[in-house]
């Protein structure tokens, strides 16, 4: 198998400006969902401490005080005494079917799951935050183009009306231009509403209003995978949702071990000291010290222990099936993101040429108008085509930029690039060795259908762009 160097993971990049870098960090750090998951992670940390406490001995003190009356049948030697009983018991579990070990491992796996859930949420929230930021910039720029379109219509309308009023034009041209002016103004209002929608969406993610003064278009200078297979392999190896599922599988396996502990006895070492006074019909003081082993072994409980074992075993199989499905979903998302990225990369080249050609056409129309070979409506058409071309290119440029970030997202590189502060508060390596099943994931592993003899060696070629017939 040919080895591939995933160099794009380690490239130097200029990503966003410092102000937006800080903005994204602020969004992630203060978002309610992230805070909720961070608090859950911290609560699971305490579950580990709780489960480890079962390795330690238990020290219990018990005290009783009251009246005790004993009546002896057939005699007159009844007793009615004030008594007290005090006891101090030290219990150390020696064996309970490996249940304590299993509980610790289960909670360690749960902690790993919580950590990668936080990473997955931060990864997706970062992408949504970047998108909401870019959406505002895009719609603001588009609004300016719609404003320019209205201004062009007003200028042409004014010139045509002036010519008509002077008896050198046709009223139908005035009416047609006025109709198109009204439509241009209506389209501007729709666009202004779209812009306001992006501001509202941004406020939802960030929790504050967009700063229209200190803004900058994100700069992306980061190497990306050269082909879809490389992207898919990196996505599988790094996807936090997959690591969440793997952690859940490990947690279930530990729960299975805990379930099998019911088939073993529980053995405790016990040391106790009792202090009694007038207790149990015995006058006076009595002190007792005991040291012994205690064994408890359940012999029958209606088959519930076996049912619990089988139940957890089936849950493990269910988690593994969900994991396999998730891998397919990750591969699908990666393939879609990669094809979108390559598509916009090629599309922009032609859209830029389209804008250039539309501008040259408009310039030619203006020259021809000055020579009396074009009318004002033709110039208006050329202006509209030029603005439409610029709008299409603008949308494609932002879509292309988003496609790049989306590819970083599906390959789970976005949190690394952004160096998110909140992720420094969690430990991703608590069961690192147990999550290495995908370490040797290669191109053959991208296809899990055993009926396919060629595995994934024949990946369809992604042909983007016009290919002339031979």
C-alpha cells in the first residue's frame, strides 16, 4: 500500500485575522452549549473519583442510645435498663468480581466520550460561526451591488425621460425603464431583508451585534487534501464523533465486565470494635473486637444477572453498528465537502472571466452609444448583466471560502487551526491507546462492503469542468 504524507495537517497558514480569531474563540468559550458540555465533562471527572473510592476502605461509626426492657417468661427477673451501643467498623473490599476496575474504566471511557463530544461541538460551532460571519460580509457586499443597480436604473430613467420630454424619445421606453426601476428597488428591499437576517443569525451564535466597522474578510492560506481519498482517511482518523462512538463502545464493554461480576462472590476484610452498656439483657459494660473475612455470594436471582449480561452484550453490538454507520456518514460528508471545494475552485475561474467579458461589453456599449449605434436601454441591459455577473462571482467566492473551511471541519482540523481556548480544559488522551483502532485506516478501509473484491482501489475520478469531446 502506498503511503501518503498528509502534509496539509502541518502547513503554515494565515487564517483569518487576529480580531476574528479572538471573535471565534469568544463565541466558542461563551456559547451555552459549550458551557453545558464542559460542565458535564467536569461532572464525569467526579464519577471517576467516585468509582476509584471503592478501592479505599470504608470506616463507619454507629451509635445507639435508649431504654431496653426484657421480659423473661416464667420468671420475675425482668429487666428495664438504659443502654447504649457504639461500634466502629473498618471494611476493605478484597474482591467483587472486578466490578470496581470495570466501573473505573467505564467512567474513564465516559470522560473520553464527553471530551470528544465537546471537541465535536466546538468543531461544528466554529464552522457555523465562521459561516455566520461570512454571510454578513457577503450580504452586505451584495446589498451594495443592489444599490448600484438601482442607481444605474435611476440614471438611465432620468436620461430617457429627458430625451422623451425633449421630443427625441418614445414614451414606451420611459414606461419600460420606470417598470424596471420599480423592480430594482423591490429587489433591493428583498436583499436588505436578507442582510438583516444574517445579522440576526450572527447575533444568535455570538450573543452580540455585528461590528460593521472593524470587519475583514477571512483570509485562507492553508493546504488542503489533494484528493478525496486522502481527505476521507484523515477525516476518519480524526473525527471526534467517531471517537465519541469508540469511547461509548469501550464504556459498554466495561459495563459488560461489571455485569459479569454478579456471577462472582464479594469478599470483604472487616475489623470492628463494639462498646456496649446494659445491652441485650447483659448488665454492665461489654467491649468486643472482631477481625474477620466476609463472603457474600448470590446463588439465584430469577435469572436477572444473565439477562443483564446479554442485554449489555447486545448494546455493544448496537454501538458497533452505529459506529460503522457513522463512518459512512463521515466519508459521505467528506466526499461532498471535497467535491464542493473543487467545484467552486474551477467555477470561479469562469465566473471571473464572465465578469471581465461583461465589463468589456458594457464599455463597448458606451462607446457605441456615443457613436449613436446603441440606445440607453441596451446600456441598461449591459449594466444589469455586469452587476449580475459580479453578484454571481461574489456569491461563488464566499461559497468557495466556506467550502475550504467546511473541508477543514469534516477533517476535524478546524479546532487545531483556531487553537480554541476551551479545548485546553479537557483531556483527550485519557484512553488514547484504546482509541487507536483507526490508526492504520487506509484507502482499502473506506469501503466496508465485503462483497467488493477491489475494495476502494477504483475510486471514481472527480472530473470538474468542461471536457471537450474527442
